[in-house]
């Protein structure tokens, strides 16, 4: 059984395909826009009961830093002193 598409003109088909292409491109751009690499800074925690700045025995400082090394991959460094 042959189907005939007499009602669909070439212009209408081209416009429909262009619209579908535009929607696909925009959706890909939106999906990637939420994963843009932002610079994540450094976070530092110090002990409260013992003064780390005075190097009291038992005091500590934890420093975490993160940086993007490629798309979808980040390097996390944690230093305990």
C-alpha cells in the first residue's frame, strides 16, 4: 500500500525539519549551559576550642580546594594540618 503525501508541500516539510533542528540545537545548548565550569574556591576550617594561629597542641586546620581539570572532571585536594 503506497502512502501519498499530497497535502504536505516541500516548503512545509522543509520548515518542519528546520523547526525540529532548531529545537534540538537549543535543547543541547541548554543542557550544556547548566554544566559550565565555574571556579570553586578554597574552603578552610579551623579548630574552635584550640587556637590554630598560635599553633597550640591539638589544634587543626582543614583546607579543601577544587579546580576543574576537564569537562565533567574536577580535582579535589584536602589538606589537614
